[in-house]
């Protein structure tokens, strides 16, 4: 319940600030872009569940954006957003040589005669509804020009999808096979809520068009650790690079 309250508070806070400001200078619009995401931390491999490196996965983001003046000259603005963001990671490795006959990573019952290479690929997409609330420092009046931003973010995982594919390559190659394990849409192994921060920079025209880059770092472990002490809490966090384009329209007069 505390997590639900925190998420709701962020939404209410953004709305309260908007209501406290005059509609003069307030803008609303959309932002869309690409997301390059992964997970980090000393226990990140526990999320993957298998050996091998965790690699960045390409996704996308889209949603609503707002611009609320915090100073009369527009050099300081609040830029809350409500966005859908597809994060996740990719996990892949291959086994060759003598390890093909002894590795326990290859499913039991596999025909290992003339097996030349075994490849494993695990893709997981974590879909979030996120509310970043960055404060921007603008280099031109009215929230235009080059800007720098920094602020907190909360998110709720609405979906998870995992796809695993095992490929067996034989010599001669006539017996090659690629075996998908289907799609696993369960998300109970990870925490529903995420808390983090964003930092970035970009450029916005006086007309409202913008382009920006942003880094998003999670501060809360991806694992549900409500019954685990801070000392024993596994460390695995979302991290993502985002490129966004947007367009804002004045709200009111």
C-alpha cells in the first residue's frame, strides 16, 4: 500500500503544481522516442536467471508531457510526464568444443552427437507506466533554447514478456534446429513499483518543438524485498538511455 500511495502522490503533486500556476506559460504536448535499456547491480544476473552477459535491449517510449514555469522569466520550469516505456534486457551465450558434452546448460536428453555449437538467447521486455518529474534549467526565456534537467521518477510495471530460444548447430548442418520456448508473461518474480531518477539535456524551440537525451537510473531493487533486510537485499536496478522528440502547445491564453 505504501508503494501505491507513493505513486499516487507523485501524480497528485504534479497536478497540484500545475493548478497553482497561471495557465499563461503552461504547455502540454506529447513526447515519443527510443529507449536503450538494461539492468545493473551486483545481483543483476539473478533477474536473467541464466549465465552469460546481460545486454542492452532497444525499446520505445511515448506519452504526455507538460511544461510549467517556476520563475517569471521561464528560465526554471517543471517538466512532468506520463509515459509508457518499454525497458528490459537481452541475455545470450554460446557453448562450443568439449563443453558441449558436459554442460548442464544444455537441456537433458539433447542429441549431442556431432553437435558443433549450442546458442542460447533470452529476451525480456519490462513495460512501465512512468512519471518523471524533472526540473529544467533553460538557457533562453520562456523555456526555450538549450536545457538541462534533473529529477525523480516513479514507475509501475504493467507487463512483462520473456522469450527464450535455443539453437542447436550440428556438423554436418543438415540437423540444425532452433527451438523457441514460447512466451512467458508472468511478472510476479519482480517488484511492481520502481523508484529512480532522470538526468538529461536537450533543445526546445520557442514554437514548442524539442529533442532531448536522458539517462534513467533505478534506485529501488527490481526484486520485491519488503521482508528482506537492507543488508541482505539483492541489488538489481533498471537503467536506460532515452532519446525523445516532442511538441508542446500553450494551455489557455
